[in-house]
């Protein structure tokens, strides 16, 4: 009997294995329409031409993958594409242009014979989602028959070349013996003229970046390396990459065994997956037990955008820090441990505060926690806006201000080092919740007041009593049977994290 059961088990396992693969294959269907190239930008090459002299010149049009192109490339990488019977995938970019107010080249006779496709080197395995289309002088023979640009680059003092690009996607299905061919729509038009607007690289790069994972691994020869995965870069960072011939670089920092942060250097190019050799930072014999922290930022050298008239390097803000072997936090009170552990699991404990959770929290620290609450809850990265302060450039404060969570204290100052009061904390939390879930019921009608209600400022009442009603904040004790709030009391870091943890859980129920 046992033998029959064993045979039956083997047969069922085999059937499941062979049936699951076709199901996996059948479930994948490639997209039938494709979004346009993203964050398109153009630069001119060949500014050393003399008037009337021949010489090579060209334009580079930088671009990023659309969501559909990403999805298709990822399916190709993980095997779903081939398992469903498809092969011979080609993703290319085609370009179109017109001079001044003329017709687009695609509207003229012979476009199909003229058009040149450039292979897009999008690669899910390396996290490469940017590419470019280079168009040389000989492609412009309808407007410059001898391929000579009159006057060299100065020709564009009085003329404008307009460009647009689109994706072409080709693949084959063996089961159907059928070719599939798709074109995306044309991208938004981009133009080149010597009098065009000069972009501000500092403004373009000054956006948050996200580190999704970092893992210490070994090469085949046993040498250690760090393997990183980053989130999708902000559109403006991608635009800077497009107008600088793909010159955004990755700058990785590492801290080992609680030491100082070390700059590991610049790594080309802007990818969402990247590696850093780690033999100089870890002992190859026992690196499995390594204690380290890592972060990254994007870097840019002004020499790749000379129109800005500046030199030197600029950087994006640093990403979040990913730690290995480090405690999630230190100095927490015994009563707070359970909720702090949960807050750590949610990712609400920021780098700035984790070393001493019982210390009183500042306006800067609470702004960072509130932004973290928003980003973790929504899965979106908050952005900085036009609001600035003279006493801080912390992008987390600027993000909080842009969302309306915090405001200044007057004279264009934020006072980042001032301590947060309990009523300020509750008010900021309410603002965050209104951004996260604007359609929720924020009524405080009928809420029992505190015995020290007269100490709660008018502007803070809604935040204090809504957070009290929802058990996000509590009183500090009872007087004559009624809760006391202590509106002007200062909050500790662990209190600030815990109330944000409770706010995070409020709509997650």
C-alpha cells in the first residue's frame, strides 16, 4: 500500500510540474500598445566646425523606457516571454525631425526607406532603462544636401531643429509562425537652438533617491562585492541624464563596523542595479558576519552640460540607509519596545534618530519621520517644491513643507533644531493623514476634552483631538479623573515614531 501511495505521489508531482509550466507560459501576453519614450532631451555634437567647412556633426537624443517597454523587457529577462512561445525580441528607437517650420521628415516621400532604427540597450538584469538615438549629418540630406552645416553650430543662432522619437517593437511567435510589429506614438517634441532655455542641473538633480536593497555577495573567485537595487529615478534626474549624453553617475558610500562613512567613488552609469567591489572594505574570510551600512546618491559633472557655465560636481540628496547587522534602534524605553519593533518593521525609524530613541525630538527629526510615514504608506516618493528656508536645506523638511505638513516660524526660517511640542506633533500628524487619505472623516465632534484643554492652542485643537479620538496620541496621566494632555510638553523620539506607527496602522486595518 505504501508503495502505491509513493507512486501516486510521484505521478501527481510530475503532472503538477509539467502542467504548471504551460500555465505559466499561457498567462503571459505581450503588450499590444506601447507608451512613448520618456524624459526626452537633445544635445548637439560638433561645435568645432568652421563656416563652410566639411566635418562630422550630430545630435544625441536621450530617452527612457516606458512602462510597457519595462514590462516586456522584464518578461524577456525572467523567461515568461520565451516560455509563452515568443523569441527574437527587438526594441529600437526611431527618430523624426524637422527644420524650423518645415514638415516632419516622416511626412516626406521615402521616409520608410530613410528611417534608421537604433537598438535600445534596455536590460532588466542590469537595471538599465535609459538609452539614446544618435543622428548624424548624413541623415539631414533633405535640408543639407552636402551634409555641410552652414556656418557650423552658429547656424542654430537663427534656426531650430525639432525632434521626436518613438519605440519600435518586433518579436516572433513560433507556435503561430507570426511576426509581431508595434510602433509607439511619437514622443513629445524636443528642440535645439543656440538660444534655447538653459536648464539648471542643480535643480534637476535635487530630488530624493531610493535604495531598495543592498546585499553583500561573493564573486566566483571568493572576492566580496555589494549588490544594489535602486528605485526609479525622478523624471528631472532622468532629463538631466538625457541632455548630458547619459552622464549621471552613481556615488556609493559605505560604513563598516560603525566606523565613518567612506566614499567608494563614482560608478557609471545611471542604473537601477549596480555593484561595487568590496574587497577593500571587508575581510574576505569572515564577511558573512559583516556589520555595515550603505547609501547612494547620483552625481553629475557640470562639464557635460557646458551651457550652464559652471564647473565641478553636484549631487542628489542621499538615499535612505540600508543596514546589515546593525540594531534597528538603540536607547528605547522598555514600555516602547513592542511598538518600536513594529515601527522598525514598517520602516518608520529614520537614520538621524535611531541611535538614541529616548532623546527629545526636534522639528527637523519629526518632519523626516512624517515624510517617511507618507512615503511608506503611499509607496510614493515625496518631492520638494518651491518652498525654501534660510536655515535649512534638508530635502525631507522641504518635502514636508511642499505637502503642507510643516511651515516656517517666520522670517523664512524653519528652526530645525527647536524641539517639537506635543500639540505640534498631533497637528502635523493630522495634516499627514489628510494628505494620505483626504476622504476620511476627520470630525472631532463629541470628543471628550482634556482637563488642560485651555492650554491647547486654537490652531492645534483639531489635530490634538482627532489623534486622541483615534488613539494615536494619549494623555500624560489623569487629574481628578480626566486625562491631561500637556500641549506644550516635548515629545521624545520614541513617542514621535510610535504615534506615526499608530497613524500608519489607522487606515491599514
